[in-house]
C-alpha cells in the first residue's frame, strides 16, 4: 500500500503541474470590414478570458491598460491603418472575460490581418476570429502560432457567389478540436470509463452525458440561460473528482463513509470561502455540497447504476454550459445558428467516441501484460483523477 500512496503522490505533482501549464488557452474576435469609395473602415472586438490572463505576469490592477496596449501592438493590419475610435475596454465578471473594441480607418485595398497576440506568451494559444466584409459573412479563421495571417478574398462577388461563412462540417471540426484539446473533458470521459467498464453501462452513461450537455449547450447559446462562466469551469473540474470518487466508493462499497467525508470537507470549504469573501456565490457552493453528500448517501441505499446515469446526466448539464460559453465567445451567426449548433454537437460526440475507443484500447492493452500489483491500476487512475479534478476546481474557484 505504501507504493500505491507514493505513486499517487507523484502522479498528483506531475499531472497537476503539466496540465495547469497546458490548460486551453484561447481568445476570440469579431471583425467588421466596410469598403468605402476612398478608404476602408474596420471595427474589431477582441475577447480573452480572465483564466488565460491569470497565467501571465500582468499585475491585476493594470490588466486593462497593459493588455489593451499589448493586443493593439500585436495585431498588424495591411494596408496601413489608424485608430479613430477607442480602444474601449469592458470587463465582465459574469462571463469571466475582458473585451477590447476599437475602430480604424485604412487605405483602400485588400485587407490582410497578421495576429500575433499571446502566441509569444503561450505557443499553444489559439484564436478564433469571425469576419464580415461589407455585411457578408466570411468563414471563421483559426489563428495559431503557425498560422497568423488572414487574407481577404476579393474574388467573391456579392449576389453571384454564395458567401455563407463556415459550413456545418467546419463546426463539426470545431467541435472535435474543442473536445480533444480540453484536458478536463477528456479526464471526465476517463472517469466514466472507470465507472462503467462494460460497454452497455458505458453507452448508457455517455448517453446521459450527451443528453445533459446537448440541452444546456442549446439553452446557453440561444440565451435562455446565462450561468457564471467561472463557476461552471470550476464545477467541470469538480465533476471529474466526484466521478472518480464514486468509483472508489463502489469498489469498496463504502458510500456512507464517503458521504461523511464529503460533508466535513464541504463544511470546512464553505466556512473558508465565507471568511475570505470568495467571489463565487456561496449559494452555488452550498448547492453543490448538498448534491454531493446526498448523492453518495442515496447511492449506497439503492442501485448505484441508476445513480451513475443520473450523475453523468447532471454533470452533462454542467459541461454543456462550458461548451455553450465557448460558442458564445466565438459569436455564432444568427442566420446559421441551428446548423452551427448541430455541427458543433456532432463534432463533440465524434470526438468523445474517438477518445473513449482510444482509452478502451489502451486499457485492454495494459491488461495483456502480466505484473504484480495490476489490481492497483484502476485505483491509481481514480486517485489521479480526484487529484486533478480537485486541483482544477480550487484553481478555477480562486
């Protein structure tokens, strides 16, 4: 057992450091380009999350000025332009993001944009930009460290060419890219696989997860529900820890013990949050605590399989708000909202299937090797997921 504890501790240190360093780093923008008779007017809205900025070395009190100057200097527009309005800065605590808007007038001609913002801070950073040229939508552009240039296509003729922006397959690709680059979503799927080793059980749980996140994805993007983004991101981390903890409770048949453990942990955490005046609403923390303790208490007294479906469905609702927040930041076009949502959701499902298949093959291949302590593999994975989920939860809460 001492070896088990040592390995868990090492996994906690390594995985927490590495995954914190490689959390998804993204920013977003929208561009409106209007060609006049003598010049070109460009209006830009640039958005970046506080969680991305928190991993950079700006002093919090000076975020707005320093980041605004940095973004403006990091984006080059060709032909030469000069700013006529702004830059204006808006901080949204509810969306946990910073928005910068400005308008510039450029010489007449084809517009090229070179975006180098934040790639020097994080080479893995990505930026998604939406463009409208003379009120016509262009396909979205994904800027990366290797692809920083956008070129206006002036061969398209309004009224003749069908300029409808990104197609449904582009949003399918975006959904796949989002799920496969999100370490927290991947970790949650690994937890589901631990909890449901049989294919039938796994399909039922993934179905519940799909139902949950599809519902809140649509509700969030359509604007019917607007949860606090920071709290949602924290709950996604907590969902990983709770699924892995449920695996250990089922393995040892000690649901009541874990419910008491969660009760005392949450009482302590809520007390600390109250003392330090945590920005996240205490009501949300109390609700999460009541759900967690009640779930483990009830699961020990009835069929845990049914409760596993309930757990994955409820946390699917939480992950769906995370997906919805991502799409809301991009800014989906109103005339293609449903195809975009459908395509993104299909992409997420395809990505999930590929990840689950990869995990199944990996676990089956490990089962082919003969070595002592093989029975510790699953508890080790579960312990690592608990460590990671708790780490993400605390980092995102604070």
